[in-house]
């Protein structure tokens, strides 16, 4: 049986702003991401990306119609900040990999680790 894939969902408090980093701080953060990727190169299959705050929410309405509204809602108490995909032998191993992720350098940030269904 091959290793499972896990989605790392990066969450942070709504008031955490990584877009306010100085150029030096941004360079340091990117160096940390590169080092994390190098450390777990065989297991991090898609380093992913950050998410911009703007977006739309597309959902099925009660009568079957499709409803489109403004979304990602920054007034929420938490923000979905980005993602990565990791291939690991177990959930425990995926959690171990997540512990070194640079997103955790921001106070109050956390990572939701979810196994992909593999459809």
C-alpha cells in the first residue's frame, strides 16, 4: 500500500498580516519555506501557495439554484491562508512534518492536517 496524501490547510487569526512583512522579513520567510521543503523533499509533493483574501463563494441554494456571493470573509475570526500537499506513511508522520512548517512562526496560526480520500 502506498503512502497517503494529506492536505495541510493553513489557518491564522484574522488580524495576522503576513503581507506587512519588510523585504528582509519576506526573504527570511521564503528561506524558511525552502529549508522546510528541502528537509522533507520526498514527502512534500506540492508546496502549495498562499491565498489572497478576495474571492467568491459559490453554493447550492435551497431551491437548487446556484448562488454566488462575495467571500472569503475577512471579518471571520480566522482566515484560510494557504495549503500544501504532503505524502506520508501515516497521519502521525504528516503531523510530524507539519510541526516544522514556517506558517507556525505567526502567533496564533495553526495547521489542519486532513487525509485526502484518493478518489
